[in-house]
C-alpha cells in the first residue's frame, strides 16, 4: 500500500492514487471543490446522505420529502427521464448503478429509462456469452453488502451497453468507496478509489477511439455527499450531524469545456446545478415542475 500510493507531498500522492484524474482531467478539463483553493461546491439539501443527494443532483432542486434511503419511487422527474422523452433520445438513455435504490431514485417504472442496479442481472435479449458470464459472476462472488454489488460488475455492464447500444446519455453510479469508508477500511477505500480512476480512464479512452463519440463526449463526475473532516474518524461518516459532509466536488472533461484545471475561488456552486448543466451539454434548456439550479456556465466555452 505504501509502495503503491505513498509520496512525500499530497500532490504526488494524489497523482499516484488517481493518475487519470490528475494527469488528464486536471490538464484537459476542470476540477471544482478544492476548499484550500477557495472553491466551494456544496449540497443544497440539508440531509447530506445518498438518496437526497442523488435526487438533488439528477432532479435539479431539493425535495425535502426525499429524507431517507428508503426504496420509494421518486415523484420528481430526473434529467435522465427528461432527456429520454426528447425527440431522438427515446431509448438512448441508460443508467448502471451499484446501489439498488437507483431503481427508485430514477423511478424506472415511470421514466422508461433503462436502469440496472444492485444485485440485478442484466437482461440481454441476444443472450450473449459476455453478459451471461457477468450475471453468473455477480451471483457467484460473495458480496458483503445486501443492497450493493461490486463496482467492477457495474462498470463492465455499462461498458458493454455503451458498445452494443450506443446511448446518448449514460449514467454510471459506483459505490464501493462509500461502503469501505463506512467500515473504516482505509486500505480498501484507497484501492477502490484507484480502480474508479481506471474505470473512468477506460470509459474516456473508449469514447475517444469510437467515431460516434470521439470529440463529441463530455464526462461529468461528482458525488452524492461529502465526508466528515473535523476529526480523525469523521471520514467514515456523513449526514447532517457530520461537519463537512455537505462539501462535494465536480470534475468535467470534454470538447465544450475549456482546460482550466483546478478552479480557484469563483462563485459557490451546488449539486442542484448538475441537472441543468447536463441538459445544456446535450443542447437542451432543462426545466422541471419547480425552478432548477442554473447551468454552470464556467464549464463551457463562452461561445456555447
């Protein structure tokens, strides 16, 4: 572990842990949320845990009734559902998620969006060997969590879907870092983070080798909540009682985004702005039943 990730400075350590994030996104894209640089990104919701965080992110406003992680269908329309219902996008939106509550956050039954989450086999109408194998592996490898599968399964389902179905909007939600953090397994937390960096690198590199996606694809990365940072053990937890858990971050890479690296100072942002920003990247002025957070224009060239 020390050999793999340790170095004398935080800057070198972070590059060893997440080389794609710091050597590619940081040089060709933008990173938001470094408090030490005076850049603030927070949740707008007061709860600071998963369902409310994901709902805010995908809907674009805070619904105070989304105050638990219960498996309840989200009454609010997400940006995924909105895009799915636009001309030319029907059936071209998909979500692959390690946590099984996403069926409800996205409201799969109402939205019509293809959602595969938790310990759920992917139903491939062609019954291809690769998908059969992934389905078998998911059930055969012991999973230590009741509602979460390993991120590797989620990632390979998503990559296969990208290759076979060519979606125009693909949402991927990984989870292992949160599980290992709650358990206080810092070594596993670091290794899961490193794997995520490799997943994102694979995803980006694949798009840049495919003519349909090359120079036409934006990757926007963020998180549903932060973690505590006031005491040594607080990183294991989050929620409204944990100082610092409202702070999150964002990373963006794509042809519409100027290369600015880590953003210093600037206007504070919230997760409620993500939905409208996704809409803008796809050429839509996203709106909903309630006012949504504004587009983050700093992620776009001035001509956008």
